């Protein structure tokens, strides 16, 4: 172990070649900071752009950030960059994101990132304990679910190790599959990449320190100030219901901890205190289980769990003995967001039996996690139901296969239906199982269904390039629409939706918008949209920068940015430079918020130009940045910019792209960065390759 203090960075990454068994270290290029930026740079340098996800030439770059492991608030995020198997029309570079403790353990083992390359001849897992790196046989674990795999690897390595594994879906190269860390923190879409390398999982332990450059007293003050900026889950900053300690309330808010509420399944039950504003009571602010499952969840709530260095603790732990006995599942469920909400989409008749919501969510989330399946933010469920209700499955499957599937259980809203349907997807059984595990456009293409059928139908919520709607026009009008076109998968961005759904009234949001982006017109009330303007697109550029910055620093996008906060005395204005202050305090490298935004934009641009090479595209606006027809639809045919609709106007969306590309220094017609822009962001090294391939002039 080195005695040299390591401020934020350890100074090295770990390279593991599964084909040869060779293990080596590589220096950290700190100018790329960490996370996705390191991943994009390694892919540019080392992976041919036409590589497919399951090719041996594909790599996994597992990278937290310089804040990870320091105790910086909400720094539990780790990015895994690879060729993403659910993108379309080809596999393109993308990143999955994990919470839990994997990032901190990577740093404590002495590394800033891990590159996994090649392919093992037989199933293996990797055990890392400081500089002791072993590639171990996993033949006896292959085939096990994620829960059992986690236990076996923990028993064979260390109970203190962070364990990340795949399930049968990943082993069977299902594109719609996950890796799972600490039994509940998932990285969607890349389980099959692990499986293609015969890699069952990674266990990491270590005891090396990550130091903080700032004075201890100054660091403590900064951490406490950062905590003062925190709200509840997704950075909501007011109560959901009227409360004596809050000026405002909003049903949009996830700050649901209220007097009279109780963690009913705790032993003994725990009452939620009156003053959840106190920093020592932060974990009582949020109950994501109640937000997704309704008020009855409080009686099943044991406690909250969460990621390393996060005081919010947004993962609900639910105990439901009745459901466990009825469906032979575990009485304890630990999940949040899609894991709890999206299994209900299997059931078009759920409105007839709303009381079954909780048991469906518990059975579905447990089984999907253990099989290692990914819901793709509900897209896999929506596809399945549309194919059923519109008669496609009956028409396209053989009579024998169709009759073998438990459709009546779907009609009857029986949670056990998932126990029959989901394994077929994980094990790729039959036409149903094989193609439901593919990305949406690949499935449609196989069955001869025009993609336009899906992209124009609002029920599908299918976006483009293989990914679903994820906080688009329903949350932030033009900004949400253009944003969703800017990465190869869904952007995993919350910098926009956290603000618009913060719970604050529009007058407060407009004040914050004026302070932060220069004009109050940068934000609209949801469902009361106005035509696009330069300030909305200026905010979009900021959202893109902060999204990629959080991916680079290792910060949670569910809890940031912090341009607003719960402090009503300051009109809820937060500190948009808090990320820079924490970064500088940890690393000793002085950067402003604008400096870091430029670093983040540079990383995002590298991802974009690498994608150009993958698509052979000199016109990204035409070939990549497409929006679905359903954003121009309203169930009551209300016109765009009419209060009460989120319907978009086609000409206004095109104008949004025009303004955004012009602001970014792109060719407005093609959405391609100009040579001058690439030079401005110190991306000179990409220009020769792009020119040689005829993608820029």
C-alpha cells in the first residue's frame, strides 16, 4: 500500500483481460475526471466503432468518480460504459449506472476505474482485494439467480466485499438484462455483455484511503452546507400534503414523510417525526414505496436503504408476509422506481383490481431482479401488453406456443402470470421469450411490424434508438424532447425533471430560472407550455452538462443538481456551484461550475462524435436525433401551447433543435459539431478520424 496521499483519484486504473488472464494497471488521465468521460475516451482509443455488444472486442469500463469513497454527499453512483446491446439500428456506446457500494470499493481497492476486456473460456468471476486480483472459476455459480450468486460469491471471498452479478438473463445474452450490485442496485441493459464474456460477477474489497485536500473543518462545513441544499427523493423540496413547517405543498413531491405516518412493519413500528427538515431526520423525508404503491405501503414499510454516502436513503424495504406465502416469494422486497412500479404494466385490467397493485409489484420486482431482467423503464411491459391487446401475439406465434402461455392470468390480474412469462424471456424460450428480450425495434423488425406503428402510438411511449420515453414533454416540453435525442440510450437525466417537479409553484421556479439561466422564461409550468426560446435551450445545454458531470464525478442524478433547495428564506435558490466546491475541496484542483460544465460538455461531445463513426453519419439530426410522432398527439385534440396539454408543435420542436445546435456550435442542419467547436473543447484529436471517414469537412 502506498503512503502517498490520494486526493480524489488513486492515480491508476485496473485492466483485466479475460482471454489471456493478464492483469495490469494503467495511469488515470485526470483531465477526463472519471465515470463516463473515462469510458468514452477509452472506447475512442481502443474499441473499433463498429464493434457489437457481444463481440469479444467489446469492453466494460467500470468507473466511479473522484468524489466516490470520500463521503461527499450523494456520491454513490458508478457508470459502466460499453457497447450497449439495446440500441438501434446498431449497438452504440452507452452507459449503465449503478448505486450501492461498488464505486467506493473500487476506490478503496486502489483504483479509479476497471477495464474488463476479452472473453473467458469458461464461466468466471473476478475477485479484487487491493492489489490481489484473481479470475476465479464460476462454473458452480453459473445458472443461479442474482440473490444466490451474491451469497455464494460473498461466502467465497469476503463478507465485506461489494458483489455485482448477473442472472440467467445475462448468461443467455438477453439484451434486456441487468447487472445488480448489493442485491438491489441495478445497471440496466448490460447483463448480456457480462454474459458474453462468461463473466458472472465481480467482488471488490479494499482498505486504501481516499484523502480530502481541504482542511477538515472547512470540509465539514461544506458537507453540512451541501446537506442543507438537499430535499427528498428526486430533490423535491416541499411537502406533498399541507404541513405546518412548509410554505407550499404539491402532489408532485416525493417529500412524503408526515406526522401520523409510520413505518408499520418495523419492529417495533417507527413513527415519522414532525420536523423532517432537521438534517438528522433526512431519512424520514422519503418513502418511494408509498409514492409508487399507494398509502397502504406504509403498513408494510420496514425501513429505508440507499447508496454509499447518501443521507436520503430512497430505497424502501418492504415486508409482506401475506404476498410471500401466496406466491412463494421472499417476504422482504428492496427496490425502487421501475422495480416497484413497472411490473403492473403487464396487466391491462389492473384498474378492475387496484388492490392487487402491491402484490404484483412485489412478485414482479423480485423475479425480475433475480433473473437479471431489465424492464427498460416499462418498455418491455408496454410492448408485451400492446402485442397482446392488439392481437399480434395470437397472429404471430404458433397456436401451440400461444395456447401454452397463461393469457387468462393476465386478464384475471393474477401476479403468478409473471412467474411463467418472465422466465421465458430470461431463458429465451420460444418466439415469445426470444424476441421479448430484444430491444423494441429489433422485435418489431423480426415480426414485420413497422416501427412507425409504435412510435406514433402514445400507448407505447417508445422514443427512438431502442429506448423509451424518460422524462420528455410530459415533464419539460421542448427541453425534454430534445434532451431525449442526445444520448444513445435514454439519457438517465434528472436535472430537468427534478426542477419542474420539485413541488415549487411556478413563480418560485421562474425566480430560480432568472437567477440561474438569465431569464424566467427558461421554465414553464407543466401543462402550460409556451413556444421555445433561447433561454430554454440554454437551460438544456446546462442540463446536458450537469447530467454528464454527475456521471463523471460519481454523483446521483436523482438528488441533483442543487440550483434550488428547501430554504424558503432565500426564495428556494440553491447553489449551482456546489459540485465545483466539493470537487475542489476533495481534489485540490480549483475549478468553477462553468469549468466543470465545459469538461462535461467535452465528454458528451466525444460520445456524440464516436456515435457518428458508428452510424457512418454526417447528419446526426436526420440519422440519430429523431422524435416519435406521439408527442404531437393529445387525447382531447387540444392544440399545442393550450393550457392543460403537453402536446408539442412540430415546427416548434424543429426550431428547438435549430436554436440548440446553434448555441452549441453545431451545424444547424446536420447537428454535427463544427471543427472550431471541437477545437474549443480540446477535441482536436478526433478531427483527423472524422475527416478521413468523410463525416466532417
